[in-house]
C-alpha cells in the first residue's frame, strides 16, 4: 500500500520513527509528511533513511507536479502520529495551511490519528469536541494511552505504542476493503504446484507451496467475492468459505480451471504449472540397475493453460497471469514479463523473481504487475497477504474504473 505518515510537533514524535519502520518492514511504500514543528523533534535525514523516500514539508515545492494534492490523492492510508491538540483542531476545522493539511483534505483514503498531549489538553472541552467531530467523519482515533508523560506528569495523553498504532491502522484498511468491493463477483484462483508422476512413488514437480494463491483467495473472499480455488498439492491449510477443487497434474488443473472459469469475473492463475510431463508413466517403481550408467526420461509438453484461456474469447472475464522468473536484472525481468503477457493474452501479468531463497515457499513476496498496455500498474513487496491485496486493488480498478478514478490522481499508480 501507499501509506502517508504525518508527524506533528510533539515530544512523542520520536516514536513515529518506529511506526514508519514497522510499516516499511511490512512491505508498504511509506511517505512521511512532517510539519515544520515535527522536524524540531525528529530530523529529516532520519525520516528519509527509515522511510526510504524523500521527505517533503513545503507547501510550494513540487508545484509542477501538484504535489500538495498528489500525495494525498495517491494514498491508500494516512496515519498521523503523534497528533497534537493543535493538529487535531486544524483537522476538525479543515485547515490546509501546510503540506500535511493539504494532503489530508486531498485524500479519500482512511485517516487514522494517534493523539498525544498532556492530560489537561486531552480533557479540554475543545479537544473533546474536535475528537468527537472527527470520529463522526469516520476518522479512526487510536489512544491515547495512560502513563508517564513529559517530565513528572502522568495520566491520559501518552502516545500509544507504535505496534498498536500500526495494527489499528492496517485493520482500518482491512475493514474498508471488507465492505465488499468484490461483492457479487465470481473469482477463480489457482494455487500450488502441479506434480507429474514418473511412477507410483516419484514425480516431477516444483517448490511452490501455494501461499500466494491462498492469500489471494482469502483476500478476495474477504472483499465479498464468491471464490473458487483450484488447489494443486497445497502445503498450507485450505481457506474457509471457498469452493476448493483439488488437483495434482497439469492436465487435471487445466480441466478444473477451464470449467470453473466459465462465467467468472476474474481468473487468477497463481499456480506453478509444470511445462513438461513424462511421455510414459511406469506402473511399477522404476528400479535402478547396477549395470546402468543413468536414466533417460522422455518428456512431452503440457498445455499452456494461461495461453489457452487468453486465446479463447473471455469478454467479461479479467485474466490475471503469474510469471515466476529467475532473471536478476530488473529491466530484463520486466521485458520478460511484458513478452509473456502479450504471448499469453493475459489482461494483467504479475511478475515475481524466484530463486533458491526467494519466491517459492517464502512468507514474503515482491511483485510487479504489468497492465494491458505493458505499463507497470503497481509494485508491491511484503507479506503475501499484503501483496494479495495490492494485486486485488488493481483488479478492482479494472473491474470498476470509474470508482477507482475518483480516488487516484492522473499519472500515478495505485
């Protein structure tokens, strides 16, 4: 996700560094927008190093790119931590006299604030009225906690711990997505890796665990979709609430997927499918012989399931393919993905690099999604659950472009 973290001028601003770090480590693209007062407590170099993005504060910088509204328009989530009494009052009044205020007003993304101030300020009637007004507008308020404040003071007003803020902020997005942007849609997902038998005990296969496909199926179900999962030799639990069809070989996967895809709104081919299978399968275990110098296997090509779906008429069905590549060069990786998308007729192609220690069976993933015009429409890295939601965000934007355009600025990617 594209997350904006606003930081306002209070002593608790030092804790915002941990908020930014946790969001970055979770795989999100984090842009920090501090107020001038916040930079008196936390330096710009620290925020840029932790967020891995430039930090902007000036309202009149980047005018040519309309930065004062573009940052907010591109955000999937805005978190303000700490939110001082002054910043809360400005939010309630809708003031936009700095970059952070403009960013909030220019965004339709969920807003989460974490107040931090002295107890007397938190309990003041003006602050309480401002908080009530923001909650009425749908703002999520996290905390404040009770405990040690500046100096010897204790009481309500302490900034919540970073992990609590991050958890609440991400839960706010999950709740927004769960309202059903895929409600009424039929989504078919393939997951896992096919196995081609050599004999009763051996097979040709791959190292795919099915974790990414499962994450996509679960995320689609949470968004209200009716989900069919074609599962090939999964090494993880099957998701609840999905129609699960178990398969093993590429030919079995093809048969079930083509059947399930009929009338589907979205087909996501996340399974790793064997390109070849043995020409003949032995009914008995293949024995080694002391006189043999080796074993020769004849392989024949399996059908290209994604290309078959892409070549067939599929108006009304958004076809999403996956391409696992070992190419280390970024530009070359993208070119391979673009060529594969065109060759297979997919509407979207998710490209991810795999290797001995990345991609397959890992808990995290890094992907690039290529669109119909060969442009990169989004990039995502982090947990496979967060990557799944990033992919489905693109899917939703293609299924309902008018609604997506209302919250995404021209020239940016979601």
